[in-house]
C-alpha cells in the first residue's frame, strides 16, 4: 500500500435549512479549490435563534485532503 501525506483545513459552512446542509456547504466550498478530499470532522456547531426558533446553523469542520 502506498504511503500518503495529508493536510487539513478548517472551514465554516452555514445554512438556514439544517445542520447537515451546513456541513455539505462547507465541504462543497472546499471542493471548489481543493482536490483529493478524504474526510471531515465536525469541531464546532453554532446556531441563531429568532422568535424562539432555530433560524440558522453554522458548522465548523476540519477537512482532510491527500497531498499530491
């Protein structure tokens, strides 16, 4: 099995739909400029409450990608 090296970055995605959508937003944005994405780890979750309802999610993820 070949050996690989990886780098990771932190990206914060946001969504008015859901926590899951905020994660997908962060990964999709990273994929626009990076390649070889392999994993993500949720490291922080926040939300905005308005009128006693959750109105917005922000999720910070650590994204790992393989170096060429």
